[in-house]
C-alpha cells in the first residue's frame, strides 16, 4: 500500500469487558486466549477453550483492535506512511445480529432498537454507520494520524486490554502461520524491542 493509504478494521465495543450495552445484550465479557486456541478451539486445552459463540465474538473483536495497533506499529517502523484504524459501527438494530433470538422477539427488538437508537450510546443504523466508515476511509483530516479507534464517528481510546503491546505482538506472530503468511517480510516480522 502506498503512503497516504488507510486500512480500516471493523471491530466492536464488545472487545471492552466494561461495555455495559454489550453485557445487557447478552454478550459475555471476553476471556483472551491465544490465536491458536481461538482458531482451533477443538485442539485447545480445556482451560483455553471458549465454547460460547458470543464470547468468541468478543475475543475476535479484541483481536481486530490488537491487530490494527500492531499493524500500525509495524508500518510506522517501516516508514510506510499508512494509517490503520479500528472501527466500531455500534450495535446495528437493522441487521441480523439478533438472529439467534426467537423469531417473534426479533421484530420487537428491531422496533424497540429503532426507537431507542437516538438516545442510546453506541447504537445505530446501517446508513449512519456506513457514512462514518466512509469518512474514516476518505476524510482528509485523518491523514497521517496513525492508529485510531473510532466508536462510530468519534475517536476514543480502546479498552485497556486492547492496549497490551505484548498481546498485540504475540497475536501477530501466532496468527501469521494460521493464515498462511510468511514471516520474512521486512519490518513486519519482528517483535518490538524490550
């Protein structure tokens, strides 16, 4: 990617164990496990296995933020001039996120969600979310800013868990072989100096 480019990784506020909306929506707080245990839970030790699909979702969203931060750090080290953002679109009430809920209750949830959206933090609809995402990708005011975590259109710090540099570096190195990437790319294959 050339200088001035942007990479936006979609995450979610559920990556934060203190996210009250996520807990009220029935998404359990995450329990961080290794990339290997997350990718292959059937091979993981029982203590590292996460069987709850919603908890796996929380972990995957933390992994998105950690990956974005680590990629930004590596691109900065390589002096590539590329910004990396993590984006939380919020709870989208007009999607199939509640597909595991009984069919009759889904319609009620959509109606209540649509009515509550203007007054509930981090809750929105797809058109507004898409507009905020487009601003992240094309907005000139963000050029050269480096990593940023965006809750809708607002830049905020990610959770303390997402700021763990060791977890970010470990995830990067452990995930490469899982997705078939070689670790011999200059400036993108080393751990940070201790």
